[in-house]
């Protein structure tokens, strides 16, 4: 496996010849829309097959998997073109494994709303251990406010990903209500009604675990929040389900702010079966231009988390998006536009931008001008993803959790599949 940065004068054909990788493979793994026009500075993933198989008459994915002692999801991971077009053709080449070699087993979680484009979800599911569906709310009386989750649950099962139910303080109107969350934490009878309804839905729909995502909890509710998690964990475990909790990106016990104070890493880590460190949004919609998940900041949170929580319970948060800012930035006036990582590269290609790489943040960015306005874009690519996985390996984390799956990011998925054995159900 090679991660290569496009240089002036490079062509796709020259790069593929230099590294012994087929042009089609480079295009597929990197979602290249125009092979004639590679942006200077673009990071490319170059994968070299170690074992391949040529399809014969009567072959199926199951028969090929059995022949080589692998699984059908592994074949889909190694051959992403099969995910949306699974029919095999005589003479077709199937990649069984890559020369990169696997580092270890990891658990991969991904979050999706119920309105995700089905084909975008299908392209991610072979690479997931868990699909967490956003999300369930609850009323003042304890009734659940459900998303349209059945189609996503069925798709997750089709690809061997465990569906996970998510509970938050989302209201009937789709907004978040911290007062409703506080009411839940401080009313044991309401908790019991909500949790009873959750368990009934989990059993009815086939959810395997519950993801609890409560943010901006007032400090005075911190103890009640922990009591709620203990109550939820006890009931979930008795029914054979697991408890997962999303944690704000803290770096110390003394960190102030409504986002952080009620997320007690040590206590929650002891109560939950797994946690997500939400290590993103340093660069955000209303903030100044910068990387969404700069590695130097992500490391501080990850090391703090590992000092208080069993690393085997931790998933590192990974952003599947970037931002496009109009310059100059004016706080309270400028609003960045969220964009997909593949779309960011397409902007650079169309605008003739030179992609740069920040060594401190370990993230790519570029500037461009359009219609008289200057822009800067920060996003994620295989180079930034690799550094985050290196950090996970260093700290022995269970794996990663992607916020979110709503946009395609094939370069990332191809990297993960080549480097790791992904736990499947």
C-alpha cells in the first residue's frame, strides 16, 4: 500500500505505471471523477493486489469466498465495484487480498439519518461493524419519537452490520431540548417508561445496542445523567443488549463548559460497554477556518480518554466531512458550508486549486476564488485518516466511529479494508 501525493505534471496513467497498480483500481479507490485532471497535492491511495481470482462459469461470491477461506463482506470490501453491481462475469478479476497486510482487528461504527441515499449507505455497510441510526427522541410522557429506521435496519443486516438504536433529546419538531433531557435524568418513573419502550422497540426491530447521545448537559444534572446511564445499562444488560455513550472531546477533569462538565470520563467509562470520543468540530460552521479534526487536538483528547477509560472500549470519532469558508472570516457573519470529502477534491479539480497539507493538523486544505470571493476548504483524505488510525493503534482503541455516513468517502473505506480486519456480526 502506498499513499502518494500528486505532483505537477503527474497523470493517472504515469502514477499507475510507476506503482504497478491498474488505472481503474486507482480511480475506484480514490473516487476519481476525471482521470485527465488530477489536482496537484491530492492524496491518492494505491493498493496492490496480492491474490486475485478470475471468475469462471458458475462462480458466485459465496463460492469464491469459500475457496479462499474469506467471507463475502471481505470480497465486497476488496472489490468496491461489486457492492452496487454484485453480478459476476466470466473473466472478471476479483481481489482476494492486498500486499499491505493487516495490522489488527477493529470495530467500525457509522452514524446515519433515515434520509440517507440508499446507495451511499450500501457503499459503506460492508466496512461497518455497527450502523447507528439517528435517532429516537421521547415525549414528556415517555413515548418514543421514532425515525423511519426499518429500511436501514434491513440493509444493515444484509451486510452483516449490527443496527444500533440512538437516543437523544430530539423533539417532535426535530430540534434538541436540553430541558427535556434534564427531566428524564431527574425523573426515575419517566426513565423507566422510556427504557421499557426502548427495550420493546429493540426486540421488535432487532436492534443490538443503544447509543446514548446527550450533549450540553448542565453541570447540576451531571450526577443524575450518570444515574440514568446506570439504570439504562442495568436494564439493557439484563435483556442482552449493550450500552454505548457519546462523549464530548475533553482534555482534562477540570475542563469548564456546558458541553464538557457532565461528561465524567471515568465514571461513564465504567458504566458503558463502549464510548465514542467526539473528536471533531474544531473547525465548524460558525468558527474560523481550520481542520475539522486536527491531529494535535485529537491526540490530546484520545490520550486523556485512554488514561481514564479502558482503551478497548473506546471508538475514536472520525469526521466524514469538511468545510468551505468564504474569506475574510468574520465571527458572527461568516458561515462555513459543510461538504463531503470527495466533493472537496472535486472543487479543487474544477477550480485548479493546489491542495496543501498542514503538518501540525495532519489535514489537507486549499484556497480558491470564485465569483469574486476567496474561499478556503479544509477536509479529510487518506493521509489524515491514516494518521488517526495510527493513533488508534498506538493507544489500542477498539476502532473508529464515523460522523457521519451521509456522504461517500471510498478512499477511506478502501484504506481501512486494506489495513485492518473489520469485525462483522
